[in-house]
C-alpha cells in the first residue's frame, strides 16, 4: 500500500531484457535503505527489489506490466517517481494507493496558470474507469485531486513543488502516464454494476 507522495527519483541506468521480463536498474538516494524483496512504487507500479547496493537497485517487470504501463517505454537516463510502501504508524498525506496501475493515459494539454500548471490527460473510456471533480487520481504514482472531470479526460493542477520533485517537469504533449483510479471509487463502481 502506498500514499502517492513521491519520495525521490530513480534514474534508469540499465535495462536488460530476459525473455519476456525486463530487469530495470535504477540509481537512487533510496538505494542504500532498500532491502531485497521490498516493494517499491515506480511511476505508480509496485515492483519488488531483486538486487541492491549502496547506489542502485534492480526490479523486474513482467510482460503484462510492460503492456499495461509506461515502464516498457523507459530509456536510459529517464527519471522515475519512487515511493516506498507506507508505514501503518505514519500520516496518510495522499490517499490510499495500491500500486496497481489500471491503465495508461496521454498528456493532451499543459497550461501555465500563473505560478502553477494544469495538465490534461486523455484515457480510453472503454475500460469504464471514472474520475469525479475533487476526487483522487494517481498519475505516475503521484496522488492528485481531479479539477476537471469528463468521460475520457481529466485535468490536475500541479504546484511548483510537485512539478520540481516529480517527473511532471519532463511531461510533454504525447507523454504516456500510468493511472490508478481511486480505490473506493472502483469498489463503488463495481457494486453499482452487480
């Protein structure tokens, strides 16, 4: 379980294909504190640490993860948003995040708003995922509040701190991001469809 509050970046330093798996090595200030078998969110995707040293660590993504997230598009030097699993005795500063990406979305607009930014994302509505005004959404692992909700599109407002301390500062029109829709909303939607 995660909160959507990004702790650090990981820089992709090696990508190694192994049959249908992809081993991703990242350099990060968190590396020294990690342990083998620990869960860590990468752009919102929960992956297990399989190798670790003081400067870097390695995780493995299976083909399904590569197909359903933006991790299959990673290149050397890319920055990845990182968050360690939440502690039960800590404040929940974001919202409840599982690290299970529901689908990807495309950044379709970036608007400067006098000190902050509005990012708009388009997603495939055939999946029947929904957003609501003032509801929670996770974009590349970042817990955010929806400011404009439509059937297959939503916007979020990004303050300078979030812009600088997450990989939002790398987004361009066409950037693909990982989405995890609000956990409570998903259960309610499921119950309504029974």
